[in-house]
């Protein structure tokens, strides 16, 4: 099995990744939203805009 990040052979310790670094890269992608699936549902868009507005209100 190849590492999904760099395509090197996976190791048993970090499977399906080849190293701790690639596992951390994958985790960072999940945490920053790189793997998010865009939605075109109007309800989702409204919720996202409301959440963003609330976040901006807390930081100012």
C-alpha cells in the first residue's frame, strides 16, 4: 500500500502512511478544512454565514 500523502510504501507503525510526518500532514489537512466537501444546500450556506459573522463579532 502506498502512502496517500507522498506515495512511498506505507509502514506498519503509521499505516496507511509511511511516516509520522505524513500522518501529521493528513491530520492538518482535516483540521484546516482541506478535505471539506462543498455544499450547495441553501440552509448550509446560511448556517456557515451566521457562524462566520458570530466569529467575527467575537474577535472585534
